[in-house]
């Protein structure tokens, strides 16, 4: 199935109320973290290799400065990424210790926040099925809170450690409780 056909199938499922995967949306407090980040404009065609390259570059950067990165990383979608739209995206690598900024690397504190999230297996991380997970999180937030930040894909474990055996990613979005 091509990209265009996949998008049409997703929209048909959403708009015509056809069965879609049933994602159990959860809520959690994400703690404050120090992250190294890089922001780029990228289309869907180059998305995965760009994420991998930036994640590796950020990990190398903090390690060269003597800091210790975690296995986790995430991608914040500040705009729409499609074959025709180029984001932007921000790749984030949490780390501990001291690191220095560089021209292409920003160091910042990701503030603590509440987020709605769903876990995904590798099979669920394909396009366009992943869009159902985004839609489930959006519906949950509309029912239980208010949007408080852009959507993100969180990769808590290396994919090689969990081949076809469980969650390898999460779709998450910061939110505010309805009366905060």
C-alpha cells in the first residue's frame, strides 16, 4: 500500500467509524530532564534516517563532553511531516552530567509535565497505522484535559532489544488537567 492509499485508509477508518486498533491511553507525570536537542526540517521520506542520525550525533556530542546519555530518546513534532510538508522536528536525547552546546546542538531542560501516552509495538510503528495512536491520544486529551504541547514519539528502549516482543515506542502528548 502506498502512502496516499494508506492515508486514505486511515481517514476512511476515522471518518466512517470503521474498526481501528484499540489503544489504551494512559496518563503519567514525566519528570524534568536535561536534554541535548537538534531541530531540523524534514519530509516523511527522510524522517527515519534523519532521526537516527541526529540521535547518534547528539549521543556522541554529550559523550565527548563527558556526560552520560540514556538509551531513551524522543522526537517532538513541531509541525506536520508528510511527503510534501517538512515539519520541523526536534530530536531529544536525555543526559546527565556536564555538556557544552554547539552550533547545531541545543542543551535545555525539558520541564516536568503530565502526558497522555500509548505504548506501541514495532508493528504498530508503521505509517499510516501509527496515526491511529496519535488520534487515540488526541481523543483522550479532548475528553480529560487540554493540550499543552506538541506530540512526540518516545523511544524508551533500543529496538534491537525487543524484536517483536513488546513495546518499543510510545506516542505521547503533554496536557493540562481541565481545571488547572
